[in-house]
C-alpha cells in the first residue's frame, strides 16, 4: 500500500506541504543558531555560516531530487494528463527532453568539478565539449517542445473558441528579449575575467539546488501559473551578484529550465521561453551595480540590481500574458489585455521584495561580503 501511494499521482500533493514546513523549520533553526553565535561567539560565526550553507545545500539537493521525482510521477499520471487536457505525447516531447537536458548538465558539472582537481590541464577542452553537448541538448529540447505545441495549440478548443495566441508577437518578443539579455550581459560583464573554475561551478550547483528547493516553499500560488516563494531566487541572484552577469545569465537559464520541469504551465514554445528560461535568466543583472564605486554599500548595490531583475522578469511575464493568455482575461471580462497581464504578474514584485530583504540582511555582514569577494580574486 505504501509503495502504491508513493508512486501515485497524489504523493507529491502530500509531500509538498511537508517540504514547505520542514524547509521553513530548517531555515529558521539555522538563522536562530546563527544569531545566537553572532552575539555569543562571533569568532566562529563565519565558520558557522560556511558549514550551514554546505549543510543546507546538501539538504536542498536531496529534497529537490525527491520532490522533482514525485512531481514527474504526478505529471505523467494519466489522470493528471486527462485533467489538463494533455496526452501522453507531453512525456516524450516535453518532459523527457527537459529531464535529459537537466541530467546532462548535472553530470557535466560533476565531471568538471572532479577533473578540475585531478587533471586541470584537460579542464578547458572538456568544459568546451560538455558545454557544446549541453547546447545541443537545449536546441533539441526547444525543437521537440516546438513540435509538440505546434501540433496541439491549434487543436485546443479553449483557445480557439475564447481567445487567440499571437504567435508572431510571441516569437518576436522572445527573440528580442533573448538578444537584449545576451548582449547586455556580455557588455556589462566585459571586465569579468574570473574563470569558470571548479569553485564557481560548485557554487553554481549549490545555489541552483538551494533556489530549486526553496521554490517548493510557496507562500501562495497564482491560478494560471506563477507563485510567491520563500526567497527562492535569492541564492541564484546572490551567485550573479558575486560572479557577474555572464555566469549569472547561464545559471539563470538553467534554473528557468528546472522551473519548467517543476511547475509547467506551457501552451506555446515562445510562451515557454518567455515564462521560464528568459524570465529567470534576468537574475544575471542582480550584480550589475557591484562594480560601481559611487555606491559604497553592497546592500544598496544588490537592491538596485534586484529591482532591475524584477522589472525585466515582469516584462517577460507581461508579454507572455498579453500574447499567449488573452483567453484568461476575456473570460474574466477584461478587454484591456495589457492591464490584466500587468495586474496578474505584479506578484513578481512581491517575490522580489522578499529577496531584497534577504539580500540586505545577508550583505550587511562584513565578514560575509569579504568572503564572497575572495571568490573572484585572481
């Protein structure tokens, strides 16, 4: 009976609130212990922070894998597919390519981390080869997802009868934001000479894992996709703040793909790009003001960068809402699609406000800031 329940589509629904409150309890315990140590034995506070981050990263990785497996079981359950008006092709064309891409990226990161310590001379060519393999995986996933939704979107009676998907506008919006994000990230990060070494790769994996598990701790869900979480974007934004826009763009893109696996609400390939990899790639700009000497306080630098990140993510969701989800607005009696999409996606600013609070608190520690600065020293 337990085995049957574990493999059923309901296991995730049972596990989700447990993961939420367990994570809240773990985070609260770490914070309380840290506050006590900071005032009682400040000399060991930095070590405590270091080991706490490592411990939470391990916890996040284990819990994240468990939740992802349970969610994939749920989303491939025949009852769930029928309820969402999907068919079994979604497994082959959407879930399997994304899961394969995630597995390849994860294994590549582990391999590079091991090789960097034992055979550093082969690190660069191997990184190029594995990076190219991941790039091929991204293209393959994009193609299969495009095939699936191009075949199914025209047969979706809901959108044919009540609203339309502006496909050209969606593709143009996605293309413009992709080009703008890449160009801006490389221009703003042109002075970033920090190599993609084993430490930066390891920290990228840790931050992605922490953000991924925190994204399960939802304060509330939006009805048509999106949620306000317990500062789930903070770890990946902190990584972008430390390492710059180019590396931030990469891990934001990866995290966006993981979000598509975790909580997919996809009706069109261009909408998928806007709401997932593009929207979350904008975490890259969390550290855009880090090198600005006119601003003396790291908290202010992070706050301004977070506002840009939130505004750009909001823009991606706004365009998706206007050009892909017009049926939702029309069904609820709204004729102004821009106003409806702006109001619906305003939850992004609540989410980013919580991240700003976390960032200001963490970056108020001079010891922590000094530690992060050492990561990018040559």
